[in-house]
């Protein structure tokens, strides 16, 4: 394993004394619970902060903090990537976020299509895609990925007005429904969820109340500062110890109960939740965000006949058969359990989607030195 | 892709704000933010849109994480790269655009 980049060890906690206090509270709480406890977060940025600040070394041995399906690029399903690749090969220009390029479809990625001469633009925002469309005469499809936080931006851009040659291939996903799926998986044994702060900025923390009611599992909304994460975990363990499942907002500086109503209104004017597969996980009822009938004229799936079958003549990469991204995203395996991790599967030559995205568990663990539990948290 | 980035609003022109991110001026759109935003306010930017006005009392603690990431980060650091991508998602101000 490569050593962690030296940048990691230079990181400082804002208030080291506070961090030590929280770490010690985690140890006391885990001891009081008296057995092994697994909690899950569903956000690539949380995993980055945990790995980058070496937080796992401050967690008690009996506390497992696992990353669930929190990487929107990673859970974009193979047939969705195939749709983008097929469109690109049919001669339609595609604009998408950079992380999508290397994500494997059945046999090809967008990067492969680009290498074969297709037009694939990397953009950082939907607004840049709209501008690109304005500057060209042919069709431009925005291959839209990301959770509700990002889907809101796509919705706002659509409502602000787009040129006639612009359409959307939506692979946007909606987080709350997948928590239900993971909670019901018998193998996961997740006893609590840490919800992502900035997604909850949009949806509000109240959205998790029906989930808690149904599954009797606590949810704590947490921010991205190491202290925010530690404080969120302390609250979560307190709820587990006291067997009082409820929603707690440990990130009040960004999250309210009802969330950003204006953003929600725009989101659900343009998109509607629809069931669909998340790569490697399961069919998630209401887990996909697709354009509503009102915006069907901007839906690339309506505008074009997408010939995905043309991709089935190519054999899938044989290594992909051994990829366990799905188990990793469901929280039942970790990157170290994968025979390809750090060997055949590397950020430069990813086999699975989790090694592609900056929010993928495998890429985060690989970059921060293999197993970040061993990282040094300088508390 | 789910980490917003804070910046200070310098001026507002309709639905577009000019925002200062660590000395870099960028344009951020205001269609989504649910509170009135004025020059001097801090907002959280995500893929080119302000998603929240940060309450004044929370600005310092919100900025601390980003200061630390950008200060200590190496070129290939994932979190710093995501923060920079958020800035690249905004529009360059003035003549450059």
C-alpha cells in the first residue's frame, strides 16, 4: 500500500481538546452498549473527511462506521451509462461531470466512446452545459448525475430556460428511499444512520422521520468538519444506547426541519421519483429522479431512440466479474475484501465505479493509504 | 459532489451574485436559495447555485474546514479537488465570461 500523502498528517483539528473529548465519549458509549455496533453514513464527503483526518483511528474498536451508497457516480447503473455511451456513439454530443467519464458500462465507458471519436464534454455545472448548447448548432445531451442536492441545480437550470438543442439524460438519484433498502438488508446490521448535511440542507431533517418510525433506527444529520462528524456519532450512539430511535439534527447551522422549500418545489416540478436499479445494490423504489411529463420534451430518452443494444456486441471486461463494488456500497464488504483493490483496480485503471469517483469508497481508501483505520488522527 | 462551498457575496444583479471565494470572484445563481441574500452575506455554493445563506454566527466555524483543507492539501487531494470543482462550477465574472 502506498503511504498516505503527507498532506494528511499536516491536518489540524480546529479544537483538539474538543476532538479528544468527543473521541472519549465515543469510547464510553460503545462500552456502555457492550457489543459491536455498526453505523452507516451515506456521503462521499463524509468518507473523505473520515479518511483524510484519520478519524477511524479515534473510533473505538467495537464501532464500525461504514460508508453506504453515498457516491452518486458509483451507483449510476450500467444501463444508464450505456444510454450515455450509445447516444455519444450515435453522434450526439454529451456533457457530463468529469467523474462519469471512466465509469464502466456493459462494455464501454464514456471515455472509451470519446477515444473512438465521440464528443463528450466535461462540465462542472449544468449551467456550463446549457452555455455549451447555446454556442452550438447540433444537439447536446446533459448526462445528469448526482443526488437531490445536484438535481436541484439541474431543475433550476431547466426552469430558467434552455435552448431547443438541449436535453437531459437523467441519472439523478434520491437518497431517502435507498436508506430503506439498506436498513432491510439482513446482512448489514446497521443500527444507525449519519445523514449527509448538505443533502439535508435541501430536503430538511423531517424527511427522515417516517423512516425512523418504520425501521426503529435513529438518524443523525451531520456536517463535514471532523468535529461535526464526531459530534454526530456521539449523538447517534447515545440514541442507540438509550434505544430511542429518532431524528437528531447535529448540523443546525445548515439544516432545518423543513429544509429549503423553494429548492424542493423546483426539484419536484421538474423531476419525479421513480423506481430503478442502483448499481450493485438493488431496485430502489422511488430511488431515481426522472423528468416529469411537463418536461418530457427535454427528456433525452423521449427525444432520441437510444440504441443500447449496439453495445451488447462487445464482451464485458472479464475483470469486472470479480468486482465487489455492490457489496462495498451496501456496507457488507470493505475495499480490503476485494481481490482487485490496489492491484488490477487502480484510480488510473479502474475496474469498478467505486475506484473512479472522488467520492467512491475504494478511491478514497486507496488515496489515503489503503485502510484508513491505520491513519494517524493527531488528537 | 455533495459538499457545498462557502463564499462572501460582493454584489447582486437580479438572480446572479458575484461571490468572493478565498479571493477568487465568481458568479453564483440565486434561484434556489430560500432567504433574501445581500452583499456581505455568506452563501453555500453547490454546482453554481447558492443553496443556503449561512447565518452570520456560523460563518467562522463553517469556513474553518475549508481553510484547513485548502491550506494543507496536496495537488491530488480528493476533498480539496472537490472544493475546487465547486469553484469551477461557478461562472467567471466580468470580461472573462
